């Protein structure tokens, strides 16, 4: 892959492009704060631990076309199979975003959905999310790029006390060959509310494009927010993601990241439990084949006492694919009585495939319980043999064991059709 980043700015994302963007798309204040930090930071390179296994120059920023301000489609238009399972459907595509109020929850005041721009409801949430994101993790050049140059954005808010019976579907699908899209999604669960968000991200198999996504999730006091992100981009696509979650006092955040597609992916997730009694659960599933390269990094940040977090990421690689997992549990001064766990399990199905696992701890207090673990290996030969003695051939035995390996994560997804999709993906990967 050719180098696409030079100087102190990512190719094509400089002052001129930024000025054009804010003049056309608005949101100047939030963007300017992000852009100043973006411009000041040096470019990432392979000597930095976070990027040592994934060269930032592999992402083809300079070779792709960027539309500085995608439009707003006609709300209520269009539908897809299964939309009636959701309270509302947000569609994000090559022409911008639109909203469909499926159950009438928006009309009833149980749900608020708007585009992100100065003066629109929810803009304060974006600014607050940016501030929290900056505080909760070290500066990140690519994250600040996406928060400076996002060209399509949506804000979802569940008001205080509302328990949304049906979830919200965000269907993101991009198909323009040679395009670069930077979507931004901000979700807030008000005090005492309950909400589930499902995001589906896809692109055609034969299109070359780059999606650089940013998500901010906010669980207010006593709120519960679950976010399921299904990334199934085509095999010629590139994917960057920087996702931040924040839980206030007794708030609950549950993140499920399902990374199935993309030729190359670099994903960061930072979850901060910032109020006493807050909790975060992080689940991840990935299966890479061919020449795929998937690099994931997580931060579990405890900045208040009596907080909990639990992480389980499971992945498999085959052919010449490579996966990278880097995780860190951070306990800040004063965060006593913390209970945090991090576990990463990997299956390497053949020679030539590779999985790297690097869990870690950064503890600045005492009187807490934090631990981590990881495993890398092939399927258990004794288990394969056992199933073969029960009448299965080797291929079926390995398929059964791999489905069982992923079932622990898949079972936590609250949508049956997504669980079925995971199972089909495993079948397809093993059928190659």
C-alpha cells in the first residue's frame, strides 16, 4: 500500500478543506475546537505503540473523493425489511441522512432524532461528548480528524424516564466507488431511561471507499444504553472508528462491536464509568479471512469509586488474515472499590494467519480488583476428535466448535436476525 499521509496533516484534510466544510455544513464551534487539536498533534507513525501493527499510511486518504457536506434526505421515505421491529429508522447514505418515525415515538415525544448542526437540538450534547472524549483518552490524531471533518451526522436522544420499548435502527450504507465518508453519531439516554441502538454499516463488495466513523454515547444517571454496531463493509473498503461512551452515576453502557467486514480496519473504543455505581460492559466479535487486517483497541476507564467494567472480545482468523487486540484498564486516583475485568480469546485456524493480543492495566489507586487475560490457539484437537467419534466429519466438527466459540457473544445481541447474520457469516467464512 502506498503512503498517503505526509507533513503534519492527513493528505487532503488541511485548513482549506476545513474552511470550506464549516462554511457549507455549519457546526463551527465544535469543529474549530477539534481542528485546533487535530492540527497541533503530530501524525501517527509506526513507532507509536498504538500504530506499530497497523501503518496509518495504509489508509488511502489522498486518493479518495470527499463531499464536504452530504445533504438531508426526505424524512419518512423508504423502508427496509424488518423496520417494524424498531421505534425509528435512521438512514445514512451517499446522499446524507433521513429519519422514519416507524412507531410514532418521535411524534409522542418519547424519542428525539436530529441532524447535527449549530443551533439544532442536541448540539450541546456533541460539544459535551467531545469534551468528555478528550478527557477520557489520550489525544488521537485520527479521532480528531473525524470530529473536525465529519460530513454527515445524527443525534439520538431518549428523554428522561422513557423506556423505549423498541430500539432505534441506524442503517448506514455507502456505495460510491472511490469515496471517503465521515459519519458522526451522538446518542444520549436521559436520566432513568432505557434504550437500544442497532447500527448496520455496509458497502458493496467491489467498491473501494473509506469510512471514518465517530460515535459518542452518553448514559445519564440511572440510565441504561445498549449500542450494537454491526460493521460489514465490503472487502475493498477501509474502516476507521473512534467510539466514546460515558456513564454517569448508576448509569449502564453496553457496547457490542461486531466487526465482520472491511479490507483494513482500525477501531478504538473508550468507555468511561464516571459516576459512582456506574457500569460498562464491552463485547466484541470479529472473524477475518483472506488478507483482512483488523486492529482493535479498548480503554476501560474508571474515574469514580464503586464502578465496574467487564470486557470480552472473541475473534478468529484464517488464511493470511491478521487481528490485533490492544486493551487497557485504567483506574484513576480515588477510584477505589473498582471491579474490572478484560478478556480476549482468539482462534487461529491455519498457519499464515496471525492474532496479536495485548491486554494491560494502568492502576493509580488501591483497594480495587482489576485483572485481564488472553488466549491464542487453534480449535481444541480433542474436542474435534470427540465430535468426529459422534459421526461428524472434520469440517462439520470444526464448524460446530467455532459456532460455540462465538455463541457467548452472539447470545448477548438482542436481535435474532443479527444473531442469524453472525451465524451465516461464520458459515461463509468456513466455506471458503
